[in-house]
C-alpha cells in the first residue's frame, strides 16, 4: 500500500523559478563558505524578539523540502550555548529585551548576529509603539541586516552567507 | 585475645558509665565517644586476630545463666567477620556522634541515656557475634533490640518518633518470637542449647522440622534484616533515630540478621534443599527491587536511605540465595563466590550506608529538615559533606572504582554461573534475577542522582538551606574515615576476597576456595568465567582525569574562561522555585511503575468566578501508600486493636472486680487440678 502510494503520487514539490541559477549559486557558495570557515555545520539559534511571525515562516521555509538548509550545513539548534549565529527577527519588544541580551551573552564567541526583516532593522510598522524598545541593533551588535517584509529564504541565505564571511578563517 | 575481649567489654562499660555520670557536659560526650571508639577498636582487633590466626576465641561462664547451659562465648571466623563489620561501622559513627549530640544540649533528649544506650547497644551487638549457645544468643539479641529501641526513642517528644518506636519494637519482637520457635525446634532434637550440639544433631531432624526451622529463622532474622514485606519498621525507625545511630542501625545492626541467618542455615544446619536457596533468592530480588522503587519516591533524605537499606539487604540475600543453591548442587567454588559476594556487600554496605547516613545527618544538622525539597545549593556551604556524600552515593550506585561495584560484580558473576545447574527452574530463575538486579542497580543510580542533585546542587530552596554551615571537625572526621574505607575496599578487592574465602572455609562443608580465585591485580572468578581489575580501572580513571585536562591545556584549547549565569531560556528572574524538584525527577518513573505504586492523585483548580479561563490557584497532591502496609498490616492491626478493645471491657478499674477475677481463676484452677 505504501509502495503503490509512493509510485502513484509522484513529485509534489514545485520546480524552482526561472532565476534558479542564482539561487543554486548561493546555496553552493554557502556550503563551501561554511566548510572553509568552520570546518563543520553552522549552528543557528533563532530568536523571535517580537516579530509578526512573517519572518519565521520564511525561515522555516529555509528548512523545508525546497531549500532544505541542513544539506549544505545550516543547522538550527535549541540552545544559544550550541550556536555560532543568532538569527533575530522582529522589533525588540520590552519583554524580549533582557532575554535577547541574555541569549547574546550565552552564545559562545566567536558569534554572529543576523537581523532578519525590516522590523529588525528599523522597527517597520511597529515603530514608535509603546511596547517596542527599538531595533535589534539598539540592543545587541548586529553583523548583517536582511531587508524585506518578509525577506525570501534565498535572501536570508544570502545574509547568512555574508555573515559567515566575517568569521575568522580556519587554518 | 582475652585481653582484647576484656578491653572491649571494659571500654564499652566505661563509655556507658561516663554517659550516666557526665553525659551532659561536652567532656562527657567525648568520653562516651572514646569508650565506644576504644571498645569498637578492641572488637575490630579481636575479630582480625581470630580471622588472621584461624584460632577461635572461647570463653565460658557456667555459673552465669546456669539454666541455659551457662554464658558461652565463642568467636569463630564468621562471627569475627561481623565483629569487624561492627568495628568498621562503629568507630566513625562514635566520633561523629561526639559532635552530633551537641545539638541535644537544648534538652530535647536525655544525653546520659543516649550515651549509655549507645555503648550498651554496641556491646550487646558485639556479643551477638560471640554467642555460642541459644540462650546467650537470644539474650544478646534481645539486648541489642532493646538498646536500639531506646536509641530510636531519643527524640521521644515527637509523635512520629513514638510511632516509629512502636513499629520497631513490635516487628523486632515478632521476629524474636519466630527465632524462639526456630531455636526450640532445633534444640529439641539436640537436648542442649550449645551450638556445637545443634550442629551435630541438625542432620538427624526430620525434613519437615528442618524446613520449619529454616522458614522461621528466615522470617525471624529477616524481620531484623529488613526483607520485604517485614521491612516496614526501617523507613520509620531509621529517620527517627539520631543520625549516627541510624548509620549504625542501618549499616551494622540489620547485618546481624544476615549473620544469624548464615549461622543457622549454613553453619548449624549445613544447607538444605534447593528451594531454600530459591526462596532466599526470590525474596532478595523482591526486596532489592521494591526497596529501590520506594526509595525513588521518597523525598525525606533519611527515609530514602532506609529504603535503600532494604534494597541492599536484598542484594546480599541474592548472593546468599545463589550460594545456598550452588551448595545444594555441590558446585562449591560457585557457592563460595555467592557467599563471598554477599559478605563483601555486608562490609561495603556498612561503609557506604554509614557514610550516607552520617552525610544526611550533617545536612539535617545544618538545615534542620529532612525534606529534600527544602534543600539545594548545599555544596557551596558544606563542601566536605557534599564530597563525602558524593563518594557514598557513587559507591552505593555500584560505580567503579568504589566498593559497591566490586561486591555487586561478584554477585552478578555467581548468578551468571547459574547456567551450570542442569535444572530448568534454576536456569530460568537465575537470568531473571540477573535482569532484575541490573534494573535495581540502574534505579539506585537514578535515585542517588536525585538525592545528591536535589540536596547539594542548584540554588537553595529555603532560608535554612541558604544559611547552612559546614559540620564540626569530629563529624567530618567520621565521614572521612568511611569515605576512605569505601575507596580502599573498592580499589583493593584482591586483599579482601581471599580473607572472605578463609572465613567461609569449613562452614556447612564449604571447602577452602582460595585457590580457585586468581588474586592479584586482576580478580578472576572460578573456572575463569569473568575477570576484572578495579585497581587498573581506578588507575585508568585517574589517568583519564589527569591526562585529558593537561593535554587540553597543552594544546591551549582551554585557556580562555568566561563566567556567566547558567542558561535558563532567557528568563528574567531565576529563582529556586523554577528548579527541578525531587518530585519532578521521580515523576517519569512513577508513571512507568504506576502498577506497583498505585499513586493517589488529587488536583484541585480554583477558577475565577467570572470566567473559567482565569485560574486563581491550583493545588496538586499526590501520595503513595505502600501496598503491603494496606494489604498486610492494616487488617492485622485493626483486628489486634479490636481484640484489645474487647479485652479492655474486663479492665474496669475497680479493685473489687479484680479481686473477683483472682477468686474465679483460683476456683477454676482448683477444679481443674481436682479433676486431673
């Protein structure tokens, strides 16, 4: 039954767009860059500092069947203690200010911070709200901003790639 | 040897006397401890001399107790071993007690009584191992029980203590009754109470009488040793007694049950049918497993340790049971292996359980609570106690290279030898016992992760724990001695096992099995079934612990150090209320073994009157009542109370009525006498 289901269903994933060559280049580049700088997979801790979850959907798209980030060495982890990079989304709300700082402190050096989305850069539509402290850069040092509301997975991947380039090169 | 015996007797006596005269003063408390230390030291030396020379020590006072055949004392190798165990347990406990009893100066307990009973308890217990006829044995046995009862009742001002004392004295006398019956049956065949006559005549008893003696002795001594389901007094009496007494009762006194059982079953009766071994093995497995399961659910530190005593007595009985089984089938080296494992565990349990009880006593001394949920963070305030407790916890969890590992390994090896008995029941029973013993060891390790982690690590959960203080020097000294013994017995089994072999040689027809073991750095069991070397393991661990950091240091991987809070998911305020609790730690196992525990749960949620989406308070209560308390003891206690109430009607309090009773009984007796 399972076998006949597998045979009958066929491929359900959509093919990539016409500009896929650019994306495949980024993917390959990320893989080799990570290997060159770390010699192993890149461990990312995602921190939602108060986003509308739009960016989260795009980030989880990164781990989905189309992009499948694990295959080129991007690994999401459950604790900042295991992470090389923090992926921060959303404007920093009052409630998340201290936890974000604590997460940053708990991440072992050398650490990278990628702020994902317009809100993370300049608070987006939430700018001026009483519940918002400011952008991510107001709270912790940021290495790379990824703009977009929300940015596409390919753009996030490009941001990660740029950030990895800032790591000291492994001998 | 006679000098040593007299030294032991006099030292204990003087210790008791010093307690009665000046027990309240600090000088008097040190004299009490000194008497006990000297007495125990002399006993230890006496036992060691008997084991080393192989010559039994005898002493006979026909003019004392003329009815029972005189006061006969004879110390052979088996008794000497248990006398050594008493010495090993008592010296540290007495030193510890010198500091610990200072807390009773506030008048909660009578210090003279405590000191005198402590010394008399040690004296009578030592004499149990020396007794050579039935009356001397039972007299010393009862002396040991009564003095320990008074020790349990030290804090008699508390309701719980009085209740515990009642349970203890009830159970110990039920056991004594069974022992009386067993010895009467044995002595009935011999016509005399001397152990030598009993040994000679035991073979001529009918098999039914022998079985009855065996079962009665097993139950009688088992009630002292704490086998399931006769263990109910242990988790009540051990927490109630002062901690150095708990250490002695749990580490040493319950071993007297093992001694008595070995003396009767193996020495006097010379073994018996296979089902004897099977019964002991089965009860041992049940005690080990149930003991550790109930220990896991216990959050009172001393009750937890008391349940672990049940577990360890079970492990000892597994060794004895396999020994009896192999003895029956004539596989003497394997039988000796089982008995050696059991005796080794007796000695080991005396050290590590003594150590753990002393550690728990230090914690109690510092925090004034036994509830683990109110402790935490004590490692920072009591580093020495924490270190010693950790050593004890690792030893009882049977982690190499400490002593618990060696004896459990020996018992495992003897069980694995069960394949060489060509009887289907045995071939099935032994591997099952192996599996359950392995489960027990695993659960014990889990339980001590809980006991150590919740008590000593993380943040303090109560102001008492936050202001705890390290114990005085005398208490730390007592713990340090036992911790050293744990390490020494673990690292050097090649020095201990041959001695145990000599002790067993000749008992119940066991041959001298020393040649069967390879006793150098490697420990090899008979017929090369298994071998291991705790010494090399210890060396390997030391090397690993020393080597890895130094290599890392040389490679400059560990030069940078950063201090920060522990990661708490970014919580803003971390308090002790967010910590892992003992209940939470035990919860998964409570679910797994829910069929055994049958926990009672009660969840009360108080909603806001306007909306059930707002909860005002949640109350959760969970309780476990041991099933044997309900199924076995409650009906018995209820019927006993009922009968007592009926009898009470006779007791109207009127003197005239009592005179009438006397008159009626007298007339009835006269009539009966007339007719007969």
